[in-house]
């Protein structure tokens, strides 16, 4: 008799745990798009909310369906630029997008801003290197050492 009670009690606990885990999973899971129009809407919402990491995933799916769409290329590139570590590869997508006539104007702005920022940082790095070399040369000269 004791064995039967323990078995019923154990199975009731197991059932409760499974039901609770399914409930929690459905509450905390992200809404996955059911169809293509929902995927587009969700990607656009993430992009507009500047949630580039989630938008990146959505635009990745859209880009696999429509690899020639200029706006998907631009938005995927922009999301990758803002959320991924690699900053060179996303530019290829944005450059592909601006070669087509129907791209959003913001694509030109993002590409231009990236180019300006990259150029400025490169110049700053080169300038800093020159200053460091001059400073090192002055220190060595004051101590009567040569390079």
C-alpha cells in the first residue's frame, strides 16, 4: 500500500513539474512569426526599436528568401554593423543595396557615416602613432641615446 501511495505522489509531482515547465516556456518564449508578413512586420518593429540583434535574425531569414531585395540587404547590413563584432562584412550588404534604385535613403547615410568614422579613427590612430614616435625620439634624445 505504501508503495502505491509513493508512486501516485511521485507521478503527481512529475506531472506538476511538466505542466509548470510548459507554462513557463510559453510565457517567456519569444513570439515566432508564423508567416512571411509577420516576419516582415516583426523585423521592421525590431529595427525601428533599434533592437538590432533581434532584427538581425529576422532580416537574415528575409534575406535568404529575397537575396536581391535592396532594403533587406541594407537593413541586414545595418543590423550586423550595429550588433556584430565584424564591421567590414556588413558594408558589403549596404553597398550591394545602394547599387539598386529602390533602396531607402538611410542606407546612404549609414554607409557615409561608417566611412567617415572609419577614416577619422584611422587618421587618429596614424596621428597617435606619429606623436608616440616623436615623444619616444625626444626622450631618447634627451638621454643621449639613439635609435
